């Protein structure tokens, strides 16, 4: 008869929450970098909303990948273009596409920088949860997870 190992379950839950908090911290850093760049591109460089959004994406996505890979999911081996980099950038491109479409449409109505910045936050927020699930489950699942069920 299988026996559920409560200690293993408790540790798995704790590790999941630690990882989720690291993911939130990386996201917070990415939001600050991205929004700062977006505001600068809109106000100081006077770029169109879509080009400003692309600029912010280009500045923030590389650090987001590196922080996610090395700190959140603690991957220390070689980078894999096929199984890590390409899927990460595809997800990032989905966020870029959604946020650029949103900010471009809103930019036709207003040039209010805080409103435009909020529109990108909302667009990226839609992708944020899905991105965590994909990164956690497909790109960087924890290798060697202990079984929560032991057979006696």
C-alpha cells in the first residue's frame, strides 16, 4: 500500500513558493527596467508608443532571461538554444506583440505617458502567469524531484 510522504510534500510546497517569490522579484525588476525605459523613450526620445515599447522590450528581456534562468530556476549548465532560449524568447515575443498592439491602439487615443505605461503593464500581466507555468513546467522543471508517494 502506498504511503504519502508528508515531509516531501511540505518541502516541495516550500520550494515552489520560494521559486514563485524569486519569479515575482525578477518580474518586479523587469517592470522597473521596462517601464523606466518606456517612459524615457516616450518622454525624452519622443518615440512613438509602439517603437518606445519595442525599445523597452529590447532593454529588459535579456536581463529577464538571465535572472530567470540562473536565479529563479537555478540552472547552471550550458544554455540550450532549442529547449530554453528559443521558447523563452517566443514567450517574450508574445508579450511584446500583445503589449505593442495595446499601446499602439491606445497611442492613437492619448499621448498620456502614465496611461500608455499602464496599458503595457496590463498586457504583460496577461502573459505573466502563463509564462511562469511554461517556464516552470516545460523549460526548467526541477530535475530529480523526489516522489511524494513511497511504496512500502
